[in-house]
């Protein structure tokens, strides 16, 4: 009988202990286990998806050392709060020089092929949002000293996040962690990303049956180069240290606001290092959860960064309407409590049945807000939240991550987003609810490491109808 491997599982994945870990993954019986088909792209290693206690896990078998390194990197990313899949466990079998890595499948996520295959070929807002998300992901990894090594569309999952797209790393086989990255390491990793994105888009074009001509390849290359440009713009904005006059508070506020708009929280450091009395502005930037933290502080709601920004806009505009309609200043605590009671929860109750249990209800609320904005723009007046809900439900509560042809969805969920970096109009797309923080749990003896897997009224609306936001 094959030896039982060293097994480490993290809560709540400890219920996976009964699986046949002593066997190679390909020998696990589909008759006894609840495997699921998940449409993912090609992989160098065997990947199978299994349901246990209502949770979908991805299991990947790969060489032992590779598994250990990937597991370590995923735990490191998770501890830093960076967007990645959640490592659930690893089974190390030294006798076979292999290991089975386990991750929780990312809810409400899409691979780039599944999203872009449903859209018209060539440039478009959704593709632009997706590529923008790739640039943000690589910036955040590099800021944390992570060299990806194989950054590509195929090794990334995407989730709708308010009016944006959030990218998640799902394959860290070639990744390494350093105290910091040199400019050369960053440039090399970025070059890999550009080449892989160009190849991925060209491959997708072939799958979609585009007419092959020079323009197809040029479009893929141009789109990939845009990721490089976006990366460099974000990196420069984060690391810029301008010298300013200390009384130029407006310039300081503008720079802080620009980073906040990108989702970054900022610690300010004014260093008086110039002889003429000017100061050097240094800003310590954290992970992109500025609006998410503010929303949780005010409402105790947990959401992704893009979702939180839309919800805070809605909350603030509702507060402005309340103060106007009641002719008094209202404490922010009261505004938040009334918004939850009179706007947010009633809306979720109305759309919940149409959205269904398999989708992110917070994202659906954001979609209603976007539908409200679009319809109000077309009508030239505020149509009110109730009208937006009716329109959204009449359309079948659509979402690009749901099955369907998708063309009609694009018309509904495509507001123009102003790019806080001042580049061309940037239109990222929505993602999902805040990840749960897993508690590490250990099982079994020996020493060593390893873990992870792949996956792929025009004067103001009545109560409950907050004004639309842009």
C-alpha cells in the first residue's frame, strides 16, 4: 500500500482529510468523489476540481519542490492582503517526488477567455478594464517584493468589482519573494507580462475566427504595450516624491486624493530638506483597500475596493439628500444607519431572488447603481433607485460573469470611468465581496513546506431612492 503523504490542511479545509491522498491525483475515483467540470485553459499539470462541504477546491499535482515554493508564495501574498487564490493545503509525497496542492476556487471569477470570448473582437471597454487590472496586480506584487516570473492572462483570474475588474494571481509556480525588487527585475517581469498578454490576445483572436491580417497582430501588441504604459504610470504616481512649498496644501491634498482614487491608503511624510524652505513630499502607500476600509468603518459592510467606492458614493449622496430634505445637519452615524435600513437592505431584498444564490449580491447592487446612472444620463434627470431596480430586473439582472450571449449586458454596464491617473478614459469592470480570512491549521508530522493550486423627482428622490452618482 502506498505511504500516506505529509498532509497539511488549513481550516476550513480540514474536512478534506478523508480524501485518498496516498494516490496520484489521476487515480482518484470520480465514482466516490464529487468532482466538477470547470472550464479552464491549458495547464502544464493535472488540475481537478472537487466539491467538499459546499466548497469548490482546485487540486493540482506537480513536482514536490515546485509545490512547496508555490505554497509559500501564496501564503506570503495572502498574509500581505494581496489578490490571490486562497491556499487550502498540500499533500507531499517524497517517494513520488510530487505533491498535490489545494486552493479554494475563487467565487464569481472568470478566466479571460470566458469573458472576452463573449464580447465583440478587438478593443473595447471590458478588455481595457481587464488589462488595466493586470497592470495594477503586477504593481502590487512588485511593491511587495514578489517576482511573478510567468505573469500572463492564463495565470490570472478576474472578478467584477463595482465598475472595475480585479485581477487575482492563481499560478505562482515560478514566483519568488525578495525583500525588494530591483528595477531590472521589475523590467524583466513586465516584459514577460507584455509578451504573454500579446500572445494570449492573439491566441484568443484565432479562437474567435478573426480574419488573419497584419492588423490582428498589431492590435494584440498595442494592447499589451498599453499594460506596460499603465504599469509605469501607476508606479510613477505611487513613488513620486515632489518638492513643494509647505503652504501649498492644495497640491498635497491633490496628490493624496489621486492615490486614494486609485484605492491606496496613504501615510504622509513632509521632509524639510531644501534650503529655500520647501519640503519633499513622501507618501507611504498601503494595499488598495482605502474605500473598502472606510465602508467597513462606517457601515460594517465588507466589499471589494471598487464596490466599496460605489457604495460610499451612494451613501454620501443619500446623506446629502437627507440633509437637504430635512433641513438639518445629520450625523454620519445616522446617515449610515438610515442608508442601510432605507436603501441598501431593501434593494438587496428586491433583487435577491432574481440574482440568485450563485452570484455576488453586493456586485448586483453596484450594477443597479450603474444602471441608474446610465438611465438618468439618457433621461436627463434622476430616475430614482426604484426605477433603476425595475429596469435592472426587467433585463433579467444581467452580469457578464453569468452564462449567456453577453452582448446585451455590455450596453447596460458600461459607464465611463474617469481615470485618476489622467490617462485615456479607463473603464474597468466589477468584481466581488471581501475574502474571508482563513485560520491556519496543521495536520501531520515531518518537516518541510508546500501548498497551493490553480483555477483557474428631480429635486431629489424619495427615501430609498438615493441620487445617482457618476
